[in-house]
C-alpha cells in the first residue's frame, strides 16, 4: 500500500510540473458516488416577445424547442394581466368575464415547443378582484403589452374559505385538459383543448406577491389542489416557489403533513436563487457570483435536512436560477450588459448544477427564456433582438446534451479553487469530466488520468456561439468562465 501511495505522489508531482491545475477524478470503487437524478431545464415567463405578432416570435419558440428540455416551467406573470389572468372582472348575476383569446396562443406555442414532454405550469397571477384592497382595484391597461407593476395588491382574499380561488384554478385547468368548463352561472365554455398536463405549481414568490405567511399560503395551496384534482386527478403539484430561499420556517411549516388538509399531496417544493453584483458592467465583479453559490449550497443542505425529517418523499425544485443586476428594470440604461456577462452567468449555472446534482436536487431551472431592457434583461437566455441563444442557454444545452439522469457522479477535486470539476460515467462505461473556470482569467489544466480525449466547451472566445470541440491531451487551456465537458477516448 505504501509503495502505491508513493507512486501516486510521485505521479502527481510529475504532473504538477507540466500543468498549473490538476483535476483528479475519483473513479475508484471506494470513492463517493451518486446517481444523477437532476433535470437540467429552464423557465418561460410570459412577456410580449413570446406573442405571435412579435418579430422574434418564431426564433424564440424554436430556441426553446431545440433544447429538448423536460419539466420546463411556464409562468404567465402579473406585469401583463391580459396574458396571465383568464377572468379579469368579477362575475355578476348576468355575465362573467372569462376570456382566453390572448392566453391560448401562448399556451399552445409553449406546449408545441416542449413537444409533449412533462412541463410545470404556473398561472401565478390571481384575479385582482379576489383580493380585499384599500381603494380602487388596479386598472388593467387595454394594451396587453403595456406593463403594470402594481397588479398584485391586497393580502387577504375576499372569501375566508378560499373556495373562489380554488374554483378559478379548477376551471382554468379544465379549459386546457377537459375541453372546457361551466362558469359561475352554469354556462359551459367550450375550448376544444385536451392537452396532457403533468405538473402544476401553485402561485409564485408568495411571500412577496400578496405578502403571505406560511399558514395562509398553505390554506390556499390546499384549496387550489383540491379543485384541480376534481377535474384532473393525475396532476402532480409543486408548492411554495419561494423568492427568498433561506426562509427555513416556510419549509418547516409547509412540509409538515399535519398542517395540510387530509389527502393533500405535496409532490415538490420549490424556491429560487438569484446572485447579485455591485455593478452591471464591470466583468471582474462577476467573479463574485461563485462565492454566493457556495453560501446558497449550504442553505440548500439545511433545506434538505428539513425535508428529510418532515416529508422525505417530497422532491425539490429550484426553478428560478440566475443573476439580477442592479437597476435591472431602469429603461434609461438601455442594452448596457457586456457580452462576457452571459458567459459568467452560464458558468455560475453550471457550477450550481455541479454542486447540487450530487445532493440529489430534482430540478434546476434557469431563469428565463426572454427578457429585455426594462423587463429584467439580465435574466434572459436569448438575445432580445433576434430570439437566438446567448451563452447562458448554450451552457445549459451543453450540460443537457452530456449529463443524463442515471449517470453516476464522482468527486473530482482540483488544485485550484477557481477550477471546479465533476466526473461522471454513463451506463455504457464512457467517462467524462465537467470542468468550470470560475474566473475570467484563462488557466492551464490537466486531468490526471486522461491522456487523450476531446473537450467541448463554451467560454469567452465562443461567446454566444455554438460550443467548440477540440482534441486534448494530458493538459489543455481553459478559457475565461469556461464550461466544458472532457470526454475520454
């Protein structure tokens, strides 16, 4: 044994002489390994770029389709109520306001682009008239593309039993799955839709939108789930969608079965992570994304412990991951984001995947397909002028192409904290190593047991272009904010 250790140390010393950073995949039978169960995916938040009248419409939806992603999250969101709310006015004794004419094209295009795969639908915006407000209800602009940031007012529903809200969502689901529904007056509304839906997430960032506490939200969740199951019993459900992931009291309350009505399922819990930066346009500041991820990973480990104690079969979805730069919605800033930002942001997402997949997180979803100046431009995965991928989506597609559910994941330590790696092996026995540069500075690296292979990567040199593949030997150059897959040959 001592001879083997001495040989290994000598080998590493020789390797160090020829390489700045050593990557040492732990393939051995006694090494720590886990089976990949994480879905690498993204979310689609509704805004005008997705509409059929927009010039980039076709490119946007095609860019989603070619990712072939599972469990894509679809969120019609409150800044555009006419695209998000199917009944904008309260019913009276003679009429209702149900109208899907602007919503249907978005849902149809989304389900076409996701090609029959499982999805996560979240009509997160509730009708404003269902909430008690001081003064007048918010006025919805006639132009559906005009933004309104104050639509989600009120902290208490008009009915104490939550039934109206539950029935709203029951009718909405029935519209898309059962061909229509009877409204509050008993009139049938025919849709002709018989879509297969798989997952429904109940509301979004609830501690921010309508400022709910865990007890109030849990009652809403139970009411919504109850009504949806009446019309579509096979639906799976995702709860919470917390904006602030470190609110541990939320997990402790919501995950406890005794706080729910009997028989209410909790299939997933979800929460979000956005890193920040002190400046929008200073690339060196983007290196700060990665220490924020390290803190977040520690918080996720605490969430896992709470889940394991209270409700171990519940899955975990982190379905909004990204960076929000300061003053992101200031329209006066214009398109000021450097191209390198998209690489840094993509590398951060890859680092999250590499750090959390071994912990068994079920869904890791980037945010979001489209953004643009005045509409969270720093979270977009597409160029808002063309509808084509930036480096963030290139990175996600690369990860999705190579790392699959069922692969075995192995620790792969490095000699430099700015270089991260995760080794993985397919069922065929083929071996790969994910390599990430957490810095904008290039570095020479070498994989200890690889003498010949290929490296497929996205970095500052590829920018938003397609990944590049190069032949590699025992050492190779890793570009700034590079994300790449080394394949053994």
